[in-house]
C-alpha cells in the first residue's frame, strides 16, 4: 500500500505541483495525501523564494500522521527547485 502511495506521489511530483487539493480529493486520494501534497508544494515554493509560496506544515499532524508527513516531504523537495 505504502509503495503504491509513494509511487503515485513520485509520479505526481515529476509532473509538478499543478494538481490542486480539490483535484486530488476528487480523484479519490485520502485527505492526508491531498493535504500533505498541498502543504509540501507550497512550502517548497516558499523555500525557493517564490512569491506564491508560504510555509505550511501542520506539525502535530506531521508527527502523528505518517501519510501526511511522507507526502509533504516528497512534494517539498521538487517544489523548491
């Protein structure tokens, strides 16, 4: 299961951060996945100095929700370049 989620996340990252939170939910992804992807992309853009990004990381959720944390980390790195 986690490998599947990881692979889907990786494929989405290769395509970029154009996918929105609502699109992910509409496609059937769990809220933790959509939230982590959205927060990771936004935080990565902010780290890269983009005007449109803001650092968003729900720390309590990051520490408790493994899926949120994993997807946030995967989305953050490509978004900051």
